[in-house]
């Protein structure tokens, strides 16, 4: 899987959306491909991957076949993709997946497992109360989990730093259990394909 | 304590025999509430004391269930469970549908209606939201423990069910000593 493969997949989904083949909300990646590829170099099939509403890249890199993923998206489930076979769980609710990921990690530790949980979240989510609770708990109990913060400075169209009144986000300079990365959103907006579609 | 309490304690001992079961909440590993005393014969290794963080506790419960455990997650008041509604309604209840039946997390939620006698805890601790939760949830059954004889069958069902549903078991604080 290459960066170009990822980009091409999202473009295919955008074309299907424009062709009115997807009767549901989609959230497409555009940017950050090289970083995502690097993150997944360290993720094994036994690991859990927990995502939000934007998760096509994670699904592909965890091993979900393109056709299988595309079928789920066409069925209208892009916003909360779940693939038990690949240990992927996603939620369309801000911050919703974080404590669930924490629980999976706690279960792994209690059972003596050696696998790991990777939880992806955006910059605005990283400033929520539930994120702070979950990250603090994971640090204090040394749970097998990494929170991957993907910072594009925005929550939909709202600037995270402006609304919180701070120039630097809480985990921006690094913290235990947190991996922080920045990217610039490319051609796709928060939701949809960037073009008005009349369904 | 009456038969109602005794049956609760017997039910917790029965649940604890299952190696998948783990208990979590506030005042679970230490003293603090009437619910605590129902766990006095449960091994400390199966009890996880939680900070006060209701939504995180419920999310952890869902995650534990996804990983193969059966969490018994405890909320001494319905009013406290309101702080975890996102995890109950948007996640525990919906994951089965979101995953085409692939994920069927099974959790047991113990919730209490605050006792009014001899001291009233006032309106923020006396909520009973059974009907509201029934309207919001498709994959969570809510069972009310009206009588002592209702208790053991309810928890046995919650543990052994294979229909992909979780269970909220509603206890009455006043009945711990009155029935």
C-alpha cells in the first residue's frame, strides 16, 4: 500500500459520491498519507485500531480489502466503520471511541496480552474532557495504548486554537501515550466530496 | 438487611464465578455505598475501583466487553448514569448495528433508585429513568428488581444471554433493608 493507493481510493469514493451512489455521509482523507503509512509500520494484525468518522486510510492499512471496504461505504456505513475480523472499531461521535479504546487496553493488560490499541482522534477531540480523562488514565496505569492526534487545526470549519483561546494545544509538544502529528487538509472538506450534490 | 440484599449478594457471588466477569465503579473495591456490601464476598482481584468519571467508566466497560470480558458496571443512582448516556445509547446499544452484528458487547449495568427512607437525598438522587432508557435503547434490556425473587433470575439472565443484548438491572435502594 502506497500513499498514491490511499489517495486513489479516496478519489474513487469521491467519484461514487458525486455519482450519487452513496446515500450517506462520507468523510474523506486528503493529506497526511506518508505519516499514516509510517504509523502503520508499527501496527500488527493482533492490534486494535479505533477510529472516528474518518477512517478509510486506517481500514485499508489494517488489511481490509478495498472491495470489502468499498462495499461498506456504499452501504452507507462510512461514518462508523467496524470490522471485527481486523479489530477495527469506529464511532461517529466526538470522543466516543476514546474510553472504549481505553477499556480494550485495560482488558489486554489484565489478561496479560501483548497486543496494543491505537486510537485516532482529531485536534478538537484531543481538547475535550473525555480525552483528558482517558489519556491521564492510560498514562497512570501504563496501559498498552497510543492516542494518535491528527491535527489539521480544524473541527469542521472551527479553529481549535481560536475557540479554546490557546496558541498551543495540550498535547502538541508530546506526552506519554500520545503521538501528535500535523497535516494540512487538502481538497476534501470535513464531509462530502467538495461539490454540491443534489440527491 | 433483608432478603432483597441477601439475594443481591448471592447474585454477585454467582456472577463472580464466571472468569470473564469483572466489577467496576466507584466504591466497588472499597466501602462507600449499599451496593458495595453486596460485593463483600467477591475477590478483590475482580473489582476495579474507578475515579469519578461516569462516561469513561461506561466506555471502559464497552471496551472490556469487546475484548471478551463481561463487565458489571455500577452506578448507585440513575442520575449518575445520565452522565454516561453517550456511551450507553450511542455506543453499547448501537455497536451491534454499526458492525452488522459483528460486535455484540455484553455488559451488565447495575443502577439504583436512591433510597428515600429514613433520609431523602433530594431530587438529584431519586431519578428513575427506566422508561426513557427503554425508548432510547434497542439492544439493552432493562429489568426492574421489584421483589427479592426477581433478583437472581435477572442477573443469571444478564450473564448467560446469547441474544447480543446487554442488560440494565434496576435496584431499589429502600428495598435493601425493607424487603
